[in-house]
C-alpha cells in the first residue's frame, strides 16, 4: 500500500500523474490477491462448460486449456505490469510515451469503449446473482422493476469501491480471496462426491484446433487486463522484482481459473445447458444444495463487484488521459452510468447472454491486443518514462513527436488491429480470413494482432527514447525471483 493512500485516508486523490518514488512502497505480493479477485467470476464455470459442450473437448484437454490460458494471458499482464514500476503511472498514461500525446487518443478511446462492454457484462452477472439468491431464499421471481433495482445497487456499490481508490480495492481483494478459497474447496468436495466420473472420463478427445480456440476463449478475460496492469503496479518501487510481478500475476489468476474452468467442465456432464444458459448464474441453484449454493452465489456477487471495481478504477485513468478534466473518482462515474444503461438493455432486451458475452470476448481480445503488441515491443527499448512529459499535453512535451503522433506506433497499431479482425470469428462479426487457414481455424486472431503490431513497430523508424534528466539517473531494476 502506498504512503499516499495511507496519509489521505480512504479516498485516493492521485490521478494519472506519476507517483513520486518516496511514496512507492507497495509490495509485489499484493498483486497475488489482486489477480485472484479479478477472476472470481461464475462466467468461468460457463466457459468451462463450453469447452465440453461446444468445443467438444474431453476432461484432460480441458485441463491443458485451463492451465495454458492464464499462463499466456496473465504472463502478458505481468510483463506489461513491469512498465508500471518503471514509470509509476497508469498504463494509458505511460502509453503517451509510445503513441504520442494525440496518437494515444486512438487506442485509448477504443480501450475505453471496450471497457464499457466488460463492465456491463460484469454488472449484469452480479445483478443475476442477486436475483438468484432472492429466488432461492424467498421465492421472489425476477421482473423488470427488480432487474433495474438490483442492477442499480450493483453499479452504485461498484462506483463506491472504485471511486475510493487503490486502498479500498486492495483491502476488498484480500478478504475476497480468503472467502473464495474456502467456498471453492467446499464446492470441489461436493462435486467430487456427487459426480458420475465415468461419464466425465468417457468424453472423446476433441480437435486440436478447438483446444487452441478454447485457450483463446479463456485467455480473453486476462488479455482485457493487460493495458491496465501498470495501474496496479505503479506504487511499486523501481527496485521491485520483475520476476515477482509476473509470478504473482500468473499465480493469482491461475489459482482461480484452473479450478473454476474444471468445475464448469464437470458440471456440464450432468447439466449441458450450462454452456448456453440465458442466465449465467441461476444454474448454481439447480446444481448445488441450498446450504452451498447461497453462500457461493454471494461470493460470486462479491467477485463480480470487485472485478467491476478494478475495471472502473482503471477506466477513470483512461478517461483522464482522453481529456476529461475531472478528478479520477468522478471520471469513474462516467463508466458507472454507461454500464447501468447498457446492463439494463442486455438484461431486458437481449435474448442470449452467453452468445453476446463470447462474441464480445473475441472482439475485445483483438482490440486490446493491438495496443499490447506496440506497447510491449516499445518496452524492449524503453526503461524510463519522463514524468513531466507524460502529463504535458502541449507541444513542449518530449512525447509530442510529429503533431502529437508517433507515426510508427499509430501505424503499427492500426495495421495490427485490422489484420487481427480479418482472422476473427464471432456472432457479431466474421473476418474474410477467419477460415481455411491455421490462424483463423485455431482462433488465433488476437495472437496474430500482437505479433503483427509488435513486429511492425519494431521495424519502423521511431522517435528517440527520452533518457533521465541530469541528476535523475535510473535505479537498476531487480530481476531476481
């Protein structure tokens, strides 16, 4: 926890400006519960079920997918998070050094809009959890008025936690980790004792292409956190271990993703409709006994609340980098209102929650991956971010480049984004190269996006890297585990 958060009390007032080195006292171990909380989602159960029902994988293939997905996606989360300790600023503020003060508005706007959808999905899932508990305990059936009330309460609670800042988010994450661990063990024990394991293991093996597609499906959630990873590492000192950042990111996510996906895969054997449920939460009340279903649903509610709080926390920074001249906690309110409106539409109008969710994930991964490719390639040559240049949005900024744009970064981002979409398939959009080639058939559009944008950026001529001012030499980075 930073000295800033401690001295200011519950409300964090620091915005996108870099955190002074004297205040950067966080520990890398604090990242572990952060990424645990970011994955406490019943949607992982539904995606695990999809591996069995839609992707036709067997149990052993599902294990490989559930291990590989967090290693790949949260490995990237940890690697990009290293930039946070280097520059002490949020991800989209550091991005100004790569794309230029004006050029950063292009990927920043797309990422901000994509985060609307992510927060809407989470808000809807949280509202469904409340509705399911009311139905199980009190027999209260869902109606339009109750839908709006539960959604409103969820969004307001999200706004309060994310508005308070990093201190509140980290405290909530810590306690949620303990609760989730306890009840997940109980659910696992129940499933082990009540599952027809012969049916689980008799599932024939699926196609290798579907395994890769499954990894992409599960990894998409992690990919959505990559641009915001520095938001949660900016209070780390420059001497913090880079290896520990990656290790805690992968470990925190993996310890949740693996059992949740496998639980979903096992549940799908007796309840195949789980993979296409219109309501992604209510099935828990049907599969689990009352004494276990209710507390687990409440934990799921807390998990979705924390995921959305982390997302809105970062969205506040993104809004500020786009030019919203308001404090961070008020910038968060913009996303809160948007998720409330879109959430109401999804719950009252949309006919297929999971269809919308999976289609959104496939496009979300590509949208974020274009930025990841460019920013990640830039990190190979840049270990210092000029704090004054990051917040100077005028022509005097060292990150103004040509008319406020870095041509290499913007061009590589745009080409990578278009190329990735051409290889992508979803219910909403299918690219012209989405079939009859390994990239499209294996669902690797987002991987192609990272590779193409990164390689193109590396090949194009770029502005020189800003070095530390005289008397402000860089401190060596700790690479030890």
